[in-house]
């Protein structure tokens, strides 16, 4: 269908822009690893950055996008363009006021926040005090992200995806520049250099917001100061955001829970989990977020027009497209975790042992890529349907499950394996989250076409195993030929060649099993409720 082809094209465009951002993000993280290694200093930075980053996902990009885009779309459809832009202006007024209060509270309560979210640091006073300083520098980051998320919502609702998708690349570019232009100004002591790195992060967040502003003004946005909280549209967005703050960011809350547990383990554990999650976030950010972002306007439009069957077809298409892309990514990254992490991070103060620990964590995280990408689609589906309480209740259950799994990992696993238990719990929770939301969505909407999804999972699972076996065998053969301590250039060549082999093996395996991706995904036929579907 034309709408599905359009969704695929939009997802591809977003994916390309996000790929650039992710590449720059890996350059940024490689610099971070080289400068600060994996120890108390890097752990303090990652905890400090995670605090506003968590609030960003809870308040800004997660809840705000999910609540604002459907409301903005509905107002534009029913009341016209001018009414939509007025809502956008009033939301900007509301965010400025709300974010100012949150930032001031965060600055004042930084010691208490660090004590609550990183209890293990209290046994190391120098690390605790450094984390507090970094938290205060980084806390305004949430305000820049919230303002940027609002403009991203304006653009996405109008199906303008390129500029907001490129904005995170600018954030990473500013941080990379700060490694050379700002960090050296703080001397040679890493404990002082990390302050420059935090300031670079803050400047990057500011740039990510400001780069989106000119396009909005060109499209018709105008800032008008008016008390925002009496407006029905603003109240509707805030009402949707309240439950969405929890429901859309279960994974982020669970990451923070993991951080709380990891601060009580050996120094460097927080860094291992952060870097280990970077491979997991690569396909999730490039493809999972891209597909969810591209599908949201279509789902919102179908719902606003009362097109129930079109809504279900678009939802099923997004889930199938996500599966086709993220399943091979998951298997490939698990297979190549070792060489990829050595290539990305093993520089400067980041040792071979650090890279090995990160690779093990990556394997545990990457097992949950498929279901994590589905969760992003499913959560926003409930918001479009006006049922935000559903993912909230599921989210509460998932946080409880994660707490139980983390506690079991700390109590039952040997010391050297405990951080892997924390990483694996994230994947287990994402599987349970996606399965629960699919079941509840089917109860609400009726047949969704899950029979097609299950058939895809079976066929593509076999193809992924074939691909993984081919890549694994080729990787072992390469290591026997070149040895594990090959040069950086040879390691890069190995990773690139094995990724290319994986792509070819994946497409060939799909073809041999009769799964024609172009026909099945770019030219879908039939209805969501066909016979034989769940």
C-alpha cells in the first residue's frame, strides 16, 4: 500500500540520519573511553549524565513526543493550521516554565539525587563529590532536550523528519569538538578534564534544540506569550504526559535501577554497562526509533479519521518491518560483539580487559533488541488510542520484575558475573513488556494479524541462525589467520568484511526460505484480520 511504502521511506530517511548520529556517537564514546577509561571517574560521569538523561526520557522525548504529536495532529485536522501553531506556542510557554522549575530543583537537590541513585558511591567520598559536581553541570541538559523534543514533535507531525533526525548528530559533533577544544583547557588531571567533557555535553544539548528552530519558524510557528495552563490543548497534552512519563520510559527506569545496583559493585561496572549497551542502542536508535517515529503520524491520522482497519494494518506493518531489520542486527551484534567493542573502545586508558567485559555485557543486552523496538511502537499505539494507563500499569509490573531479577543476580551469581545478570535482566524485561502489551492490545482491538508476525518470526529466526553461523565461522577463521592481536586497520577490515558477509548471508537465507522482503514489506497485501491470523 502507498501509505506503507511512504512509512518505509520515512523510516529509511530517519534511519540514515540517525546512522550519522550513531557513528558520531561512537566516535564520542571512543574519545570518552580513551580519555577516562573505565573506573571511578567515568562511572561518576555516566551516573551524573544518566540523572538528567532519565528525566529527559521521562519528561521530554518519551512522554512529550507521545502526547504532543497526536494532540497537535488532531487539532490541525479538526481546527486548522493556525490552531495547531497556537497550541505549539502555548506548549513552548508551558515547557519553559516547567523546565525552569525542574532544573532549579535538580541543582538544589543534586547531593540527595546522587545518594539515592548511586548509593554505592557514598563509600567513596571523592567519587561521590565529583558526581555531584557533574550532576549540577549537566542538569540543564534536560531543559534543552525538552525544548528540542517539542520542536521535533512539530516537525514529525508535519512529516518533516530529516532536521529533527539530524539534530542529535550535532550534539555528538559538539561533544567531539569539546574533546579537542574544551577538555584540554582543564589541564592534565582527568578529574578536572571530566568537567570540560560535561560542559561539552551541555553545549551539545543546546545545539540540538536550536538547530530545529529555524525550520519551525519557516513553516509558520510564531512564539506568543500567553499563560498556557488554561488552554484545553495544553491540558490534554499534560494529561497524556502524566501517565506517559512512566509508561513510555520503563526501559530507562530499569536502566537507572541497574545503575543503582551496579554502583555497589567493583569500580568500572557502571562504565561496562554503559559501553555494553551502546551496541544494543545502535539498531534500536537507527531502526527501532525510526520506524516508531515514522509510524506515529500514520497511526494518529488513522485514529483521528476513525479508520480502524487502516490503523491495525499500519501497526502490523510497523511491527513486521521492525522484526525484519532488528532480528538480524541482534544476532549479528551478538556474534561480533568482541571485535566490534575492541575496535570502538580499546584506546588510551581503556584496557583489553575493559573491552572484554564490555563485550560480555553487549551480548546480554543485544538479546532484547527486537522486543525493545516493538515496545517503542506499542507504547505510542496506546497513547494514540487514548489509553495511556495501559502501558503505565505494564510499566509498573516491568519495573517490579527488573528489581526482582537484579536482586537475584546480586544474591545468586558469582561476583564476576553479577553485572552480566544486570544486563541480561534488561533483555528479559523487554520480552515480557512487548508480549504483555501485544496481548492487551489484541484484547482491545481484536485480531491484529499476529499470525503473520509469528510466521515472520519463525522464518526469519531460521535465517538469522544461518547468518549467525556463517559470520561466526568466518570470524574464527579470520582470527586463526590474523591472530587476536591484529593491527587496528586489520581489525577494522575484519569487522567491515564480516558485517558485509552477514548482510549477504541474511538476504540469501531469507530468499532460500521463500521470504521475499520486498514483496512482503514494501508491497503488503490483505487485511489485518485475514484468516489464520491472531
